[in-house]
């Protein structure tokens, strides 16, 4: 699949129905998710940070680190890849535009830009500045001549906004009107809130994050609510880390190796990575 074909396929996935966009954190996990039949992938900033021995903190990874990682995941499989691009690794609109252009050049088929400021006193960028940053991202994509899917994120739930639904509805509607192709408010949990956001941004697609806090939701339920895209963020990485930590702690505490009975056995994943099997 050519780069343009991958971008076109990714845009088509958002046009109707609902699809799951899982988040690998390295080449091996990307290859296996492609092997399982997923139609697109997304990077996870947290999962990648953990693999480098770093915390889930926007300042832990440099923009250069992330761009190299996006290229690595994009090159791993023919599938389209959406880049978790945090807040664009810049505060000002000009910096966001420059970095988005670099991310497009790294091979992504889509990317997301957050409105989180990193300032505890004012955790969301003021809406006029958030819109200016979004427009800069849109302009950079348009200038590249590759119709990469631009996702705008409202971080209201994640930063502890006192009325996250109201804030997300206002911001996502503004982002949709100002050039975002897909809208996303990570942290939303209640079906009635999800449905309200779907209505607010329609006809543009809404992405919902499924994680430990709302894992009771199913793909069928989210499809019925009108959700077009489901991502899992760092959850797959955290599941893997959970199994690793449980096993390592058991060995350290008891000297027992019984947790190895649950380990993946050849040919999975070893067989997958042999030439001709991926």
C-alpha cells in the first residue's frame, strides 16, 4: 500500500461505521496487531515512554524522539498510522505548524493535537489560542499536499475540569468548525455523555478512548451511540506491564516461577517474526 493509499484508507475508515484503532508501542506489537487484522494503528506516547524507561509525561520525550518512533511504526506494516502527537511539542501556533509538518513527513496517516497546556494553573490553552494552534496544524497538513487526518483533542476530563462535558462540547464543536477531521475527548465514560458529544460534532466522527475506567463499554454499544473510532491509548502497554510486574514480583517474593505457565508460547510470537510469517 502506497503512502497516499494508506491515507485514503484511513480517511475512508472514518466515513461510516466504527473501527478499533489499537496502540502498539514498538515494531513487534505493531506487526502482531496487523497480523490480527486491525485496519489501522496508532502510536501511544505513554506506551513508548514506558519502553524507554520514562514516565507518562509530555516533557519526557522530545519531538525528535517521537518523530523517529512515528517513522518506525509507520514503516513496520502497510497499515495507516495515527500519531499521538501530544500538544504538538510547542506552545505557539507557529511551532505547532512546524512540528506537524515534520510529523506528516515522518509517514503518519493521521495525527492528534491536544489543547492541554501543561500549566497546572490553567491546564487548557485558552480557546482562541487552542483554535489558532489547530489552524496552524491544519495549514501545515494542507501545505504538505497529503490529506492526513487531523484529530483535535479536548483534555477536559483528564485535567480535572469542573464541568468537562460542557467544556468538551464547546471546544470540540469549535475544533470541528475550524478544520479538525475527527474529534476526541479522552476520559469520557458515560454513554449519555458520549452520545451528547457525537451529536455535538456530527457529521464529523468522534473517537472514544476505552481504558480501565470504562472497560465495560463494548464496540457494539459504542457503535450504537454513533462513535466512529475507538482507541485504547496506553491500555495494551499497561496490560503487558501488569503481567510483567506480577511475574517479576512473584519471583522476587516467593521464588516461584508459576506465572511462566501463562507466557506466550512459540509460534506466538516467535513464529510471527520469522521471515515470511508476518
